[in-house]
C-alpha cells in the first residue's frame, strides 16, 4: 500500500474562512503530507485560536490500482509502463493513456514513451489503431521532457512503418510545444535538426527541410547562448551532420550555429573557445561553406576578448596536452583575421607568466613552425614588455639561493624567442615587412624591445618599410619613439642622406595614404 501514500494528496483545503492542512505528527507545523490519515488544522478566526482535528477515511477500488499509481506522478506512470511492456497489455495501456491525458502531473517520461512506441510498432494491431496510439503516446510526453536520440529514431521507424502523412500532426505538435523548447542550449536544437534531416529523407518535397528551418529559427529565438553544456558534443554533432548529409545545403544551419556560439562569447570558457576553433577548422576543410570570413573575424575578436579570463594553468595544460594543436590553430585564426586591438590583448595574455609563454612558444613551433611564431612576434609580442602591469613579473624574475633577486629586462620574452629562432628577425612576412618595421610602427613598443630587435638585425635599419615607404628611424619618430629613432641614426648616420636622396621613396601624400590604411 506504500504506493497509495504517493497517490493521495492532502493539500491545504480552504472552507468557510478556515484552513484545513495536512499535518505531520512528528512536526509542530502544518505541512503538505501525502497520504496522512490524520490531519491537524489551525485557524485564526475572529481573533480566537481554535484547533480542528480530523481523520480522513480513504477508500479505493482495487480494480483501479494502476490508475492510482499513475496519479502519483511520472514515477508511478513509468512503473506501470514497464509492466505494460512486460505483459504487452494493451488494455492497461488504454487505461494509463486516459490518466496521462487528463492529469498534467502524470505524464510520460522519455524512456516510457520510447518503450511503449517500440512495443506498439511490433504489434499486430491495424495501422489506424497504431497511428492513434502513437499520437496519444507522443502527446502524453511531459513538456519538461525532450526526446533523446533513441526516441527520435523510434519516431523515424514509426514514420517508416505507418507513413509520414498519418503522423505529421503528431510530430508537429511534439516539436511546436513552446514550453518544451524554451530556454534550451544548442545541443537540444541540434538533436532536432538531426531528426529533421532524417525525416527529410522520408518526405516528398521540401516539407522535411521545413522542420530543419523551424529548428534553426527556434534556436535563434529560444536558445540560451550563455549556457553551452557540452560544446565538444555540439561541435561533433555539427561536423557529423555536415559529413552525413553531404547532398543537402546546410549553409543556413552552419551559419546559425556559428552565430549562436558568437553571441554567447561573454560566458565561454577556454574549452568552448577551442571547440569553436575546431569547428571552424573542420568546416574550412570541407570547402562547402566558402571562406567563412565573417565568422573567422568574429572568432578572432571573441578569442582575444576572452583570453584575459583564461587561467594560466588551464591554458598551459592545453598547450602541453591534447589541446595543443587546436590552440595553435586558434592562434593562427587570431593572427590572420584579427585586428591590432585583439593582437594587443593576445600578446599581453601570452606573456602573463614565463611558464605560459614557454609552453605557448614551444607549441607554436612544434605544430606550425617559424612563420606563425614570426607573425605572433610582429603583431602581438613587440608591442609590450614583461614589465607591463598585466604581467606576473615575479614569474619572470630570476631567483637564486643566497643571491640578490635579478629583475627581468622588459624585452626578456623577445630575447627568448630570438634564442630559440635567431633567424626570425631576418624573415619577412607576406607583406614583406621585417620585425624591426613592426617594432618601429608600434606606439607601445618599449625602447628595450625595439633595441633588442635592432641589435639582432642591424641591416634592417636601412630597409624601407613596404607598408609606409619609411625607414625604421622615420617610422619610430612618427610614432613618438624618439629615443629609438635617435639610436638608429647614431648607429647609421648615412641613412639620413638615403632617406632624402632615394628616388624610389614615395611622395608625402602616398606615405600618408598608406599609413592611414
């Protein structure tokens, strides 16, 4: 009889200004107590305190025992459903579905719905009866429950056996339930998209793709961008769908998913950002979705925006572990599609500590090579010193027992790069610029960083910057780095005459135009 205590609800009952409430004998207060036989009620009536005691007599018909179990809630319904499947009791199924349809608290969970459908699809009932029962079973699914992959696949089997036309209204009602789809994360909607694509193969015309478009629109309208429970699973699902449905144009789906990730940037972890980079890498590999230029630009900005929130230990673990490849790929996206504001943030992030910086440089060299490290040096590292306020100076400080602490030089991070790759200062990037040109063009590069680059390649001082047509000493002066400009002139006074007499130098208006661009 324990099930009965779960089925009978002695909630508060108001009558004639007095309140009758269930009371737990072990407590001194009125509580909601399912199945109690005795109840104590307290009321405040005309300022006089009275206590009313009552005993409830519960009677029931044993023939309706299963219905009473279902009244107890979804747990009771699930228990009865397992009994139905075990005994293949269709009469009891009809009785249970009557309760499910009439009482909101007694709905089917996903597992119950799935096992009932499986049983029904194996039965010898005529098609019309099975169609009607499928509608009742799916209609009885609780609004708080969403079909999992197994249930969706079972619905697909039902469509194969009973026909889409016969089940279209039932499927539409299931997917259009506003309560069910409100405030869900991306994986919820991806399951629906996958279901829609499977359904599309079984429907003539474009009706199947209408389900896909509906799922895409629902994700944009109802999805919670700040809650991505499993970004790796989401990315895997997207990649698998692109590979599986090779004959269908999924551009709208891919664009919507990338937008969904982008709009949730403010709440994303390092792992989610790396999963996004992996998704972009995989999509580019397929060559189905064009250059993805706007999405890559958004990612570059998002990654550098979030970088300051990444922990040093978390980032270091990725760079030294299985996340190394995709971290370097994310870096490549930042360099190719980012802007100076983002590069500045990324540079300050990489030099936060010497351990993080060392792991980062090692990862870039092992995964990508000299070219990417040179671009990182030019765009992200030359602009800042390790003595800047955002850097953990103590981690860069040399500490030896019984010796004075040696403070780091501002350019120690650049020196470490040059020690690893001495020839990096002689290599030009795709714009034919040298590291000295980038150092001279930066208004934030310290004198120490500038001179470290110059001492490593003094010949670069006599090479004009292809982007502006200026010599490094001119470029440094134009950006307010007068000490660096003067030092270059002291090292090579003849460069002044070269700057004046060079017939190949662009005119002033041309230089201004290039610098402004």
